[in-house]
C-alpha cells in the first residue's frame, strides 16, 4: 500500500487550498479517507481523544450487517433453487446471470450451500454495486458544489438499502431509489447529521409508492420467472395462522430466515448477531431496541387476546410478529440510526415504543398493508425532534423547580 500512499501524497497539493483542482478536494478526500485514516492527530490537554470516531462507528455497523448480507445471498439462492426444482420448465438462471453461474461451475441444488450462495450473489451484488456507484456519485457532486467533505455515512446506507429490496428489482429502479434517498432525504437538508429521515428507508418508501408492482405482490420475491409465492405476512393477512400452517412455514424457519421476503430482512437470527455486535461496541441504542420490542409485543398480545371474526391478523401470537417481515431488521439497524432517532435517554424509550406500537397497528388493523415497520420508523423519524424537544423542556422545568 506504500505506492498508493505515495501517489495520494504527491497529488494532494493539487486538491488542497490554492491548488489547481481545489474545487475537487471532496473527491480526493473521499478516496484518501476510504483507504487511510487521517494523519492529523489532536494534541494538548484540552482535547478529548477516543478510539471511536465516525469512520469506526460506520465500519462497526458494516461488520454487524455481514450476517444479513450472507443470509441475503443464501436465502435468495435457496428460494430460487427451490422454485426451479418445483418448475421443471426452468433449468437455469436467465440471461447473463446463468452464464456467470455456468462459468463459476455452480449448480441449482437447493441442498448445496455453495450453489445457493452463488445464485443469490448474482442478484444481490449487482444491486449493491449499482446502489453504491449511484450514491457515491451524488455524494461527491454535492460535496464539490457545497464544498464539504464526503463522509462515510453512505457506505452504511448503500448496504442497508439493497437489503430491503426484493431480488427481482430492476436495476434502474435501484438508481431511482438511491437518488431519492441521497438527494431528497439527505443532501437537500445539508447532508449527514442534518437529515431527519433515514435515507435507506426513504428510498425504500419512494420505490414502494412509485413502482409498487416491482416491489410488492407475490411475483417479486423469488428470482425465477413464472413463479409466484406470497410472503408469510401476506399469507397471514389473508388466512391467518392457518395460511402459514398450510404453507408449511414454521416459527424456526422464519427465525432462521429461509422464507420469502426482502433479501436481507428475512433472518431474525442474522439481525440478532448484528444487534449483539452493535450493543457490545456501544453503538446501537439498547433503549430504542428494548422499547420498540416491548411496544410491539404489548400491543400484539392485546390484539391477539381480543381477537376478531373478520381480521385474521388478530390471531397472530406476539412472538410471530418478531420473526416476520422487516421487524427485526428495522429494530436493529433502522430505528437505531443515531441521526434520525431520538437522542435523549427518555426520548429514545418514547421513540422506540412509538415505532413498535405503530408497526403492529399498521400490520394488524390495516389488512391492505401487512408490513408496517418501514412506515412506523419513518413516522418515528418525523416525531423524533418533537419528542426530544419536550423531553429537554420537561428536564429544564424540573430542574428549575428543584432550585426554586
């Protein structure tokens, strides 16, 4: 890596203040900071020095997402290989993906870990690459225009967003969603730290409302032409727990993640591994995770106890809500976003409980839309500043009374 370091040092004067290319300094800075940490170190007793910084925080989140990425590729390939086994008319993946798998020597055996991983990878990796290229180009453009550095925040957003998508999403729609998330949900508000909506969720919501046919329904979850299969939540919304039983979907299947759904959201187990990494590192908010969990479990238990003769979702036990849809993924990685969530301790409890309750309200009381985690977190994002405002105001009032 010494030649690369030497090259970056030699061209640095061209991009620094007074150089011929100083307007493009954000482009140089993002390349330099991607490979190396800053060479500037604070000195003196007045500075607080810590091992954690924004780059290390984002890197830890990326490490925590690795189990979800692996599970996304494995389950995408597993579902596709199972469907191909059921459909005798389909013998290989369509288009260039089939050619790549043939070159790699991969088969289509659903019992093979390697075949499943490779089959899923040829769907997940292109989506991820398109998302990253699109987002980084927008980030650098805004960095050059607004004369600010490009930080590492998008590296997390660029991995979160593909994990919320179905494997069959057209790549041009990935470009559209990423553009909306970066430009509309973040950069027009001033960039990372000033946005009030989670960019990955905003991008996902944009695609859901702009192109619902490609991101919802029974035909988008399995990467095999002509195969349709509903998600467990859709089955439960239509026929209750009997629908899951008829489809031979068990709680353990849903917990591990070998079910239909968005690529990175199906495995509660992978999300729990990521949660452990975030909590041990002190990055994820346990207050938000706990309150969101308790809020969802509490309302789900009440609705399950009340029951309904017209809405089959009422009969779903609370523990099933935790392993279906994007609840676990949203709880661990989306709701805990430090920029868009509440910041005060009490505010985080209120924020998490609000998101958990609204998730169950949308899932159960709205039979036309069985998944509510995405909308619940975006609603929580909108209320987070207000929650923090009143929490701080109440603290000031109590302190004033205490010293009156």
